[in-house]
C-alpha cells in the first residue's frame, strides 16, 4: 500500500506540473497575440528580407529535396582536359546501367569503374555530336559487347539506336525520357529520369550559362525555346546535370537556373542579342568546332 500511495502522489504532482506548464504556454500565446494585434497587422519578418509566413515555403523552394530512391545509382565523372562530365546511371539492384557522354581518352577509367561495381552497361548515350562528346564505339564494344550506342536521329550519325523526341530508354526499373533540345546543335537532346527528379542537359543548358550558338547548326532562338519548353517546364526541384562546367560546379536545379542564370532571366530578344555578341574564342584543335557524325560508324 505504501508503494501505491507514493505512486499516486507522484502522478498527482505531475498533473499539477503539466497544468502549470500549460498555463505558461497559454499566457505566452496570449501575450504574443496581444502584441500582434497592436502592430497594425504588419507581418513579422526575419531581418528585412523574409516574412515568417513565407519562411518554410521559401526554404522548400531554394533547398532541393533528395529525390533519389535506394535503387538509383548515379556517378558523375570529370575530364580535366575538356571540362566534360560523363555520367554512369544504374539500377542498383539489377546492375543494368547506361553511360552518358563518355570521353574517348577516359574510356579505360570508365571501364574500370564498371568492372569494379559489376555494372551491365546497356546503352552508351550521347547528348549531342561534338568531338568533345565523341564515344569510341569500337573500344566500348570490344569490352562491352552487349552495349548499344544511341544518339539523336537528327545527327546524321550511324548508331545502334537513333533516338527521337519522346522516346523512352529503359534500364532495370529506371526510365530516361528523350527530349529534343536543339539550338547548340541540331541533334542536342536532354535525358530526363522523372522518377528520380534528374535531367542530363548536355551542352543545351549549363550551370548559370548555356551552350554557345556560333558553331555549325547553332541558333540562339531555337536554343532559347528548347530550354524554356523542354527543361524549364520540368518541376522546379528537378536536378540538372550539365555536359560541362569550367568553375567546379557539379549540379543545379530548374528553379536555380530560372532565377539566377544571367542569360535566361532575359527576354527572348535580349537572349538572342547576348548570344550573337559573345565573341567567344574558337577552338584551335578543331575540338567542339565541327560535328563528327562518322564517329559513331
């Protein structure tokens, strides 16, 4: 009985403390509401920039979600010479994979990673046809006989698969949608994995920039429309992985480029004028200067 009464008194004391705490919270809430009502309905703000009632919404817009599922594998690889990114994507369970924009000089590196991870490369995909994105098909097929090459049908190249706008590339349980995004070249495409919220934009859209339009087949108006209709139409949180970057950046989002890309925050007319007056230096070794459709033969 002694233990019973001790337990009972302890419970009563906790109830009293709980009531006192509740009263304190009610008092604080009353004080806050009283103060709020006397401020002529002015919104409370953090500093001078961000209203409290927009804080969560703003954070969710600026800080992208982590969209990747447990079966999605993504590896970003870099070529120092051309500042080109190569991407390995795979279903982590089935090990079926694709490689996007492999670089000739670094195929051995890619093959080593593929072997170490036990990946089955189903497709070698190209976002467009310039020499810095040329795939050594013979070398890949020598070591990966089941690998099929793919490039846009608009390239005029010969490949195992000629993709067109709206095509779906399947590997394991994952899918890549092909979106035609010409403007840098006629054959530029963007590969979109909707399930994982990622897109691989090649040279069409770069981080705070875009592909140049002063090479063969380049057209600034076409590029502008491709970006806005095919890439900026994706959800704001989609991550965008470019074909190049020259300042050490690796990934961006649809929202960031809509808001912060200095060329694409302009009107179409302003964008066209910017692209026509860039006066960029041309490559001296013919790299990136000419299309090489025969490289897929």
